[in-house]
C-alpha cells in the first residue's frame, strides 16, 4: 500500500486544522527545524524529516486534550 507524503504546505494546513493552541503550533515548528537540522547533518531527506517533525503531534489536541476533558468529567484530576 502506497502512502502519499504531504507537502510542507499540506502538513502545516493539517497541523493548524487540528491544533488551535499557539504554543503547540510553535512547538511543532521548532521540532520541524530540529528534525531538518538533524537530517541535514546525517545526509538524510531534510524535507521528509521536517514534515514528520511538523506533524508529530497532529492529534494532540484531539486525543490528549479530549482525554483530559473526559477525565475531568468523570472526576479524575491530573497531577
């Protein structure tokens, strides 16, 4: 099964579609930069690794924050 790798623009659009928190978006951009740097230093595909870094937390707000909401709803508190 072949997978389509999104362009950088498509990856950023996905990130901002599913994540509205500015800090999380800034984090993703920082990770993208680090991944690009590491790829360049190791002779790897900088574009591919940059995109992976950009969308590595793509589902954070949807999954993690949703889990926090459920935990609060059932009376559990975070530490």
